[in-house]
């Protein structure tokens, strides 16, 4: 992914966040900082990560029960990952 694609992906993410009713004030300085960042290289590295088994099922149960995040009231399923709590 080149720098232009990264910026485009970021801007699409910002549209989703802003459509949730979150204030754009929090993001203006971040917008400016990201857009002013020089082109990034697409280097890769290997990583070993821990993955929570059945996280998708846990997330689905939470969404079915509450229909939104109980902490911030975001109700767009695409943004809810249930990673800040453990079953």
C-alpha cells in the first residue's frame, strides 16, 4: 500500500468515525499531522501475536445483547471489536 492509499484509507476511516457522531475537533490536529507526514515506506516485519480464541463469537454476543458499545455508545458494528474486555 503506497502513501496515497494509506491517506485514502485513513480518510475513509475518519468518515466512519465522524458518522458515529464523534466530534471532528478531536481529529483536526491528527488529520493535519497525518497529511503532512512524508511518504512512508512499505517495509514489513514478522510478528508473533496472541489471538483470543472465539473473540468473534464473544463480539457477536455483545452486539446482539447491547446493540452498541456500553462505554461510548457507538453503534456501528464495523467499529466494535470487544477487545477492551475479556469474556
